[in-house]
């Protein structure tokens, strides 16, 4: 069930950001309701649920985001159906996108800003070199960086990690003479900190789908 009042509140406070609904918490009917409420950017983190929802909803005016880890062997199943990929983090994934994508795909380079072994993403010191290599792939259009902060109630830690991502974006632009301007950071528990630091895309799940009962 969609929490309508929360959706309206978030859209109001996050007017400077793109709110991407992480739909692992919802069914196709929930997504229809989100679109009616004004959230038309829809994100999925697993291939099969994405394909099932896309099959039902592809006629709607939706911008589709794949926000989870994408296995190279599954690239061809989704790559021409999505508008954004938030989890580009390795060369073999780029090669598969180049092989199967017809038009340039907007991609965020994923960075492991929390330095947790359980999370995907490049080490911060690998980002500039990786982005430089991505310029050799004409079906990949890097728009910015993506990162997930540590799950903690200590906002100073979260803010530090999001600031690291923002500073990395500046470093990439300076070193490669680019003008990347997008930061995909902030989820249900820390999106307000992400907005404070300068997020452009928020990936929100549970906060949108809580029951109103």
C-alpha cells in the first residue's frame, strides 16, 4: 500500500531532486498509483521482478532505472528496456552493455563509499581511471556517481561518505574535463542528509510503501 501523504510530502521537500521509487516493495498496481501521484521514475534492483513489472507497465509514461547489481550474463534481458543504470562498476559489465545496447544508456558509476566488503562498487581511488575508460564505449553515457552510505544513525558518518562521493565527482570532472552533474545517493533512512550534501537522485523504497493503517 502506498503512503500517499508521505509521497506528497517527499515530492514537496525534494523538488530539486529526482525521486526514484525502489519498487521491490511494491506491485504493478502500486507503481500505477505512484505515477498518478507524480513519481514517474521507477527503479528495480532485480532482473526478474523488473521484467514482470515492465511487461505490465511499459505503456505508461515511466522512466525506468535499474538500481541494483546487474550480472553480466543478464544484461541483454534488460538493457534496452531501461533508461538509467545506477550500478556500473566494472569493465566486463561495460563490455556487455556495449554489445547489447542499441542507443547510449545513461549510467551512474557505482562507488563503495562506505568501504564495506558486502557492498558493490569501485574503490574511490579507481573512479577517475574507470570513468576515463568509459569514454571508449559509445553506448555508455556517464551522468554521475552513485553510492550507498553505511546504515547508521550517526549522521556525521553518512554526511562524510556522501561528501566523499560529491568530491569524487568534482575530481572526475577536473581530471577528465567533463561536466558530470548527477549524484545518486540517499535512501529511505538517509535521504535528507543526501539532499543536504547535494544529491540529484534519491532512491526511496520502504518510506513510500508503508501501510497507512
